[in-house]
C-alpha cells in the first residue's frame, strides 16, 4: 500500500509545524524520517495516524484520496502508529491489552486470541509472555506488544516514532530484523522516525529530512552520515570536547546497597562518585540501574546498606532532604516525572525558584523564564503550556530547572529522544556543571553516549555491578560485549 | 418542522393553563399536607396523602396542597418554615405536619402564624400544654392495631419465634413493639394452647424510619437474619415494606414464612401470599373532622388518640386504625382473629384526649397486669390496668422481649 | 496563540454555552409537557419561588435561595482547594456533619455572650471539619487508602455518630432532633424580611476571596496546581506533596465545617440527622463544572440554589412530582459536560496529556448519594 501526502500544512498558534510537505512512500520499503527536535517529524506522523487533523493538504492511499480524523479512522484505512510512549494499560496482562486493543464483543474468544498472539509474536521473533502484567514489561517489550496489536488490526503502513530510545541493543536488533521482514516479505510500508543517524543508516531504504517544519530533502541509501548531518543542521557537528578530569572529594557513597524490584534483586552494590566526575551506568533495561539512581535521590527505600551524601548518611530519608543536600535528579519520563502537564514554562521556573516568596512575583517568574528560554534555546514562550513543547524542548526545560551547581546530579537517559545537536548541547550543560565541581551519575542505553562522556562506567547485569576497568579507553564494541557478553543461560528480568 | 413544534408547544401550554385555571372555585378551602417521605411509599406517608384525597372528596371545595419528602436529605434546600409559608401563599388555612420529625418546627411556626391551624401528627405538645391554641395533635391508637398484628403472628407461627423490625427507639416505637408482644402472647396461649413464655420475640432497631444505605441497618438484610435465625413471622414497624418483600422471596423458594407490614392499607399488595394482614392508619375521618371544624369556625385545640371503630374495623369512613386480613390467614385463623378483636372491643377506651387520658378504667386492650419492664420494674400488678399515659410514655420494652430499650 | 484566534475561541465558547442552555431549556420544556404541566407555568413558579415577582423582589423567598447558597459556597470554596490539588474529597458530607456536631456541642455546653459564643461555635465546627478531613488525608498519605473510599467511610461514621447523639445523649425524649438551641447561640437573620445571616454571608465572601487569592497568587496555590496535574512530577520539582495533601484536605474540611455550622446555627436551629443534606455532593458537582476557574463557582452555585429553592414553590403550587427539579438539574449538568466536550473537539486535537478527573466520578457520587 503506498501513501502520499500533498501540501500538508499544520500550525500550532504561531508555530508553523508542517509547512507545505509533500512526500510519497511506496510499499515494501522502509523510510527514515529525520530532523532535529521540533522539525515537524512528529506532527507529520500524527497527522498521518489521525491524532491531528491537517489545516490543509491531502492524504492519498494507493492514489485514492482518504479522509479521517481519529487514530481509529487511520487504522481503518491501514495506517497505524507506534507512539513514543506506548499507550497501553498497566495493570492488564499482555494478552488482555492485545484483545481489548481490538474491536471485540463483550465476550472475546480468549483461546483464539492467544493463538493469534503467539503466531504473530513467533513470526516477528518477539518473546512476550502473554500473561505478564504490562506494567512489568520494559519499554522495548511494550513496543513489541504494540506492533503485534497494530498488525492484528490489519495495519499496512506502520509508523514508528523514536522506537530505539530506551531499549537495549539486543531488543533493537530484534526490532530491526522484524521490521525488515515486515517490509520485504509482507510488503508493509514502514516510516521510521528517528534522530539517531546510525539507526537510520542501518535500517532504512530512503530518508526524508525535515527542518523547521519544511521538507529539506530526500535521499536513497546509501548516504553518508556527514551528508545527513549537513541536511539536518546545515553543518557538521563534533561531540563536545572531553575535559581532563581531576576528581575532588567523594560526594556520593553507596555501601552494601541491597534493593529489589519485581524484575531484579541487587545485592552488595558499592558505588562512589567524586566531585567533578562523570559515572555512567550501563546495562540492559531493568538490570538494577534505576534502583540505584532512585535510592541515591530518596525516591526508593533500600532494603539494606547505606547511601551517604557528602559523608552524611541519608539512607531512607525523603526526596526533599536530598534536594536540600544539593542533589538534583532528572528522571527518564519527562511528562510523568519532572514536568507537569498543565503548567506553563514560567510556572515551572516559579516553582523551583527559591527567590520566590510566599506571594508569587509573576514578573520575576516571567523574566527568569525568558532568560532560561534564551539561554537554553528552548522553543517556547513563558506562557506556553509545557505539554505543547516538543520532546527535545521538554528535555531542555528539565535541564534548565536543574540549579547551576548542584553537588550531585543524577540523570536517567538524559538525551533519550533528542537529536544529535540537542544531545550534544545537553552534554555541554552537564559538563559545564561538572567542571564547576558537580558529581554526575547517569544511566543510558546509548553506548556511544556512555563511552563518550563517562570517566568511569559501571555495568549492571541482573543486579550485579562491575566496573569497566578502563573506561577512558573502552570502545563501544567492548562495552557492548561487556553488557551482553555475560548473557549466558538465564536472562535478566525473566 | 421547528415551527410546527413551536405551535404544538404553545397550544399545549395554553390548554394546560386553561385547565388549571378551571379549578378555581368560590368556596375553595385549602389545606396543607406536609409529608416526611414520598407520597407513594406504600407506608406512613402514603396513608396521609390518601387521607388528604379523602378530605377533598368529603368536604366540598376542599383542596390539598402537599409537599413530599421534607427531610434534610431529600430537600436540603428548604425547611418546614419555608414550606408552610408557601402553603400560606396558596391560601392554606390548616396545615397537617405528618411526622414527629416536624414536632419542634411545627411548634415554632404555630407560634409565628397564630391565625393558621397546625395539626402535628403523633406529637404531644397539646397534651403537655406547650402548644399554643392553634396547634393540635392527632394520633391513631395503633397499640390496638399492633395487638391484632401480634395475635395474627402468634396464630401463624410454627417455630414460636417472631421478629420485629423496629425503626429508631423512642416512646412511640417502644409501646408499639410491646403491643405486638402482648397480642402475640395472648393468642399463643388462648388459641394455640402454648405456653406464652415459649414464644420469643426479637426486636431489631434499624436506626431510622426507612433504609438509608450505609447509615441504618439494612432492613432487607435484617429480615433475612430473622428468618435465618429460625423466626417465621416478621412484623414490620418501619415505613417501608422490606419485611414483606423478603418473606415473599423466601416463600417462593419454598420456606414457610410470613410477614405483617404496617401503616398503609394496601401494603399487602407487595406479596399477598405471605401477608397475614396489615394494621393501618386511616387518617381520613379525623382529617375531615378537623378541616370541617376549621372551615365552620368551630375549631378548638385538642389532643386526640383515636381508637379503631370496633363495629367494623375496616370501615374507612369511621375507623382511625384499621386491620385487613391477609391472604395468608386461614379461615380458622381469621375466625379466631375476629374473636380476638371482639374481645378487644369490650374494653374500647374511645377517643383519648388531654382531658380523659388519666380517667380511671381507661384501658388499651391487653395493657393489664401482671406486667414488668425489661429491667424487672413492675409496670402493673395482677389485674391492674396500665394507665394510657404510662403506655404513651413507655420507658422500656416489656420483660420477655429480646431487644434494646434505649440507644446504646 | 494569536490574539484574534483567542477572541475566536472566546466567541466559540460563548456560542456553545448559549446553545447548550437553549438545548437544555428545550429538553426541560419537553419533559414538563410530558408529565402534563405547562413549561411557562413551571418557569413562572420557579422564578416566583426565587422571589422574582412582577411587583418586585420578594425578599423572604429570595433569602431562602441565599440561605442555601451560603453553605453551598462554603463547601465549593473548600472543594476548589482539594480539586486544584487533584483530590476527590467525597468525604465533604461527613466533614459538614462532624462540623455541625462540634457546633452543637458548643451551643449546648458553653454559656457565653453571643459575640463570643457564636464565633466559638463556628470555630469549633471549622476545626472539627478540618480534623475529620485530615483523618481522611492521613488515611491516604499514611495508609494508602484512596480519599474516595476513605471519604465514604468517614461520611458513614459521621452520620452514625450524629444519629447516635441525637437519639441518645443529646436526644429530646425520643425526638428526631436535639432540642432547639438557645436564641443567643444562633446566627440571626438581618431582618424579618431578608432572613439571611449577615455574619455567615460576609464570612463566606471573605473566605472565598481569600481562597481565590491563595490559589491564584501564592506559591502554595501553584504547588497545589502542580501536584493536581502530576503528583509525581510535583514531588520531583520539590513540592512537599504529602504535607500539601493534608493541608488541602484540612482546609476543605474547615470550610465544610463552617457550612455545617450554618446548617445547625441558622437553617435548623438544632442538630438533626443528615444535616449536610447532600450539599457537599452538590458542591462537588459545581466544582466539577467550574474546574479550576474559581470565579465561576459563585454564579453556578447560586444557579443551583435558585433552581432548588424555586422548586419548593413549584412543588406546592403545581404539585408536580418532586424529582422534576432533579431532572432539570441533571439535564443542565449533562449539557455543560457535553458543551465542554464539543468545545474540546472543535478547539483542536491535542491528545489529552493530563486528563482532568472525569465524569466517572459523577457516577460514583450518584451511587453514594442515591
């Protein structure tokens, strides 16, 4: 099934998110949709998948004009989108989500559904336990569930919005293999939205690049990274330079930490982070990194062991005490943890501004907001509701909310979902704080990021923590091997 | 289309206006009826509403204005005072406030509007002397009706265990429950040949006149509990008909159980096959008397405790308290019950008033010694009559009954 | 968003609002016709019941509406706080009742000059309500009991407690209310015509103004708004979420207690069962309709008070079924909710990120109330 968009326009207030975009996607091919954050990729995909209605323009399927204005309508014509945050229902099981995601009567045929589910999962190489509650799945597994669900609905055009953020390298290769099979063997049209050039280079047959709402070019593979970067930004970029580390006093010390979640048990974890040092936490999703980060900011209570900040025992103390002790935290989910949908940019700055009195000084709030917007190059205004910002801009706001010089900065996936340029810029901010003496600890699924920025790397595997002997000289391949090399026999989380 | 609808609307509105205008008559006499529950509750409030309709039939020109469900939960936006004022605006000359919930507020409005006659049902302000001249009280002598109910229960029971579903605890509810017990004991001994001490009667107070989910005990559940505990007749003392409904369901499942509802003549209709009969209030005749007296200018303050009309206890033009046999009563039982009623008639106290309530020899059926209160205090010695005032202000349940005499 | 499109949105909102009022009036008229009455007559009687007569304002009837509006507004004011904080304070009924019980205790047991006595009664009611609400808050923050379930339980408890007091220790020889309070313990009407308590009216205005300013202008108000939208994110931004939950609950209970005190010290002059009378639930409905636009609460609450107050006259004059006023109210609410939905649909297609507490709660309310 081929899809064509013609002269698509969409504005949000003063922002022209899609400006006269025309593209054609043929069946059996995989298209990469590239562009920096806020370029209009997500908007275009949401129009295609029925979440937004275009202000003007046309959508044609196999040359026939179609109209729809809901995601359901889009699925009816054969277009389905895998959202950045899968929209499933936590407490239900995988199979229940699968069944209720389809038009079923009040009495679904569970046996038939189970067979169909197993069949699809098998074919795509997904290993999903039908009876596991969805809330215990990793992001990657939830994506797999969503793909199966969309395929069962008869979708012929599959849109994936940043699917590789937050999933492990292993899950990524499973995903890519299944997408390729769907395109080559079943003739599906696949639109792959990403800012990660290497993913696009690896997977896609063609690319389309958007910048500031306009289509700036298309290309058929093979293309070089440099060419793509030039199309996206009009210039080539290099990572920020890595400064020479001179670690200071110990800021964070974790002794004999014992924690457990439903997926993993972590024992005897020892971590030490010194001022001015960047410690990366590597590992497959759910191997214990998050338990550690949460324990170090007072959001999870350890079962045993101690957490010391600046030598003071903070074990079991609430989050606000950690804040008071100079700890800053940036969580993985932006709108779930960190930003408040419904509040404006300025209100976020007011909330975190110690200089605000009991009675709010709105003028001061607006000024600070404008300052930060300028300094952090956020696309938005003081009175923009935070949920109207693009993912990358939300990440910038999160960064802008972190005080200038915290003692300890704990970050989860700090650049997830960001384009190369934004990610680079975020790291400039982090490293600037580091240079001022902040101790940094971060998790990432992006091996490049870990290798590029970490002074030391801790590898998590099924709750076991081992330090990479020489992080400064480790390569991506070596690190990937360390993370995956121990995978013998049992697997984390099962 | 829209035009046509509009025309229809206007025509309909005009017709209705004309129709309501047609009611106006020269010698109209308006009376107010304030109900504590809905007018179709098949219980206490419906009995008053029906009596109001009876007055409209009997007294030429009489017109009722009513307000139903006046209680804080159903009508939080209004008070008795506001309702009375609206009724006065409609021209009401006499207003019946038909619950002891309205006793305090009725006293207040009677003082505020001395030119209007207020009748508070079941109150005692005119007996105690607190009431101004324009406030009177009416109550039916349901104690006699409840004795009949108790007798019917004793005639039917096979297990010798009775359940009584009581509302909340006060003088009135205590004396009514006790009257049931007296009737039951008598008939168990005289017609069944049993030992009255083997007959048990348990009283459960649900906490209010009707079920309020989450606040009162659930009368449906309590009735189930009675039956589960071996009782086979449940007598209702609350405003609504749960006891009868549950008995009907049990009987449909094959159980031999019966129930006796309360308040409203037609109450048996809910489950006729298990209904032994119903003691009911028939306020109509007393209300007609009041309305006519006020209309003719012959009203004088009174406190009336009206008895059944024993010559024909279900003659609704005469009686204040009635009894109708239910379908579940056998012919033999019905005959025995008639005999019992005739026996009660022999000591008919007549209308008890503020003047004669303390007269020697006034007797309310079986309220004769030897009787003791629940804590053992002697109420009356062998052969001694319990004075009606002591019945009215009954402090405790009687010895032999199971149940609380006061709120815990 | 540009200025012109903002204006367009305003006009659209107004248009939809007008249309929904028109539709609900039409529906109401049809229902009235269906039960065999004249809509015009019904309208006349309701307006008469409010006090709007051809010859001018009937102060006595108008004061009936105001007297219902005052406790309703106290409740709404409190609920604006909990609503902003994302809390469903279903327990507001129980808080009213417990407040009324506390006011009754002072009225019966304390003997002081009126100028001290009445404020003391109201303070006791407010503190009692705050205490009752704080218990629900503690159940939530410490016990992990959702405030809806905690609130329902606390409502029942307050109810049973007040009925126990009325039929037991504070009883009036088996009566169904406590004895009337002494004159000097009561809130008094301004005049025999305009029977509204000046103290209650002024206090209500002050309290509403204060809460409006606190919610819109203070850091605390912003904190509540933040945690109302996302408790998790607010916590991470450094908001003392747990303390604010307790504070918001207690503040709402404070207002509910005041509402309860007005019911016993003015409306009834004694304590009776179910003294809250569903006013708390009605307040929830009002706040559900206004959302966080606090300034809409007084007119909408007044509108409800007027419809209910006017219906007393309606019931007596036309002898219509008592549930008619409820039906009218239901239609109006439905139309407002529908209008909100329509407006949301026309405005654009931003996928809702943070759903406001939805209409499912209404079903909850109906289940509890009815």
